[in-house]
C-alpha cells in the first residue's frame, strides 16, 4: 500500500476565499462553503438554521452544520491524516444554484461538504449530493457547462474515469496558471454522488482524497 501524501502546512485553520475554486463563481452545484463566499459574499457562519422538512420557500440554497447528519457522515474523517477544517450540509433549491440539473426537473438537491484548505489559494473540497434522479453524468455535465461559461477558464481535460469499478468523470480546468481537478463518481451503495475538487494540489493528493471515500 502506498504511503499517505502529507498535506502541506498541516492544512488546518484557514478558510479559503480568493481565487481558490475559481470555477465555482459560475458553477451552480458547487460545494457549499466556498460557493457561498464567492457567489454571494455570505460567510458560512452567517447562514441560518432551517427546517429541512419544510419547503424551500423561495430560497436558492440553505446550509447549516448538522442539518443532514446522514450526508455529513459520508464525508471522510481525514485525508492524508488530516481532518477537514469544517463540514456543513444543506440543500440547493433553485435554477440559480442547480443550473441544468434544475431544468431537467430536479428542483432540490441535498448536500454535505468538507473543506481541507492548504494555503490561501490551494486545497481540497470533498462533497456528497443526493436527490431522486440525480446522476453522476448530470452533475459532471453541469460542472463542465459552468466551467465553459466562465471567462478565462479552459477545460483542459474531460473524460470518463472508472473508480473502484464505478463509472465516473474527471475534469481538469486551468485559469491564469492555476489548475483545478474535479472528479465525480457514485458511492459504493449508489445512494449519493461523490465529488473531489482540488486546486493546485498534486495528483497523488487527489487520489488520496478519492481513496478516503472508500
């Protein structure tokens, strides 16, 4: 078995804002923590708790730690020996936050996400997404559509990739010298779509993050 790839600098205690996850500015179904910062300017600590059993009532997205514990439990407890900086869960409820997925008839997607910031502009995010009818292909297509709609972002690679025998997709994006890797694939029980997003990290660390889900 290969040795874990260490996260530089301990990867703890820094919440990434800046250019990290640059595609998320236009990526509707992005992981929640950074998306809220980049898209709306809201800090995660400013989001309010909500009743997950009630309708969205016009909200584009709702997020609060512990809202969907069964989804948060699917986020790996560590990557390369390091725990996530934070874990949150919530739901996306509109075309603004779901893009083509909403237009396909899926009007609510529940999620959980964990964040491993490494530096001011690098790090990992791991997420899980759940909705009746949501597929890996639909989510991968939305990632790519949003990336292509972002000025200055180049889709350097888009391909199918099998992970533990399961069909997934890998995107590699570049902008201004920064590289972002997005991998999506189904969970072993096919209950959720899993994702790993890495910005300016080694492929070995992305592989460690993928393996952490198994």
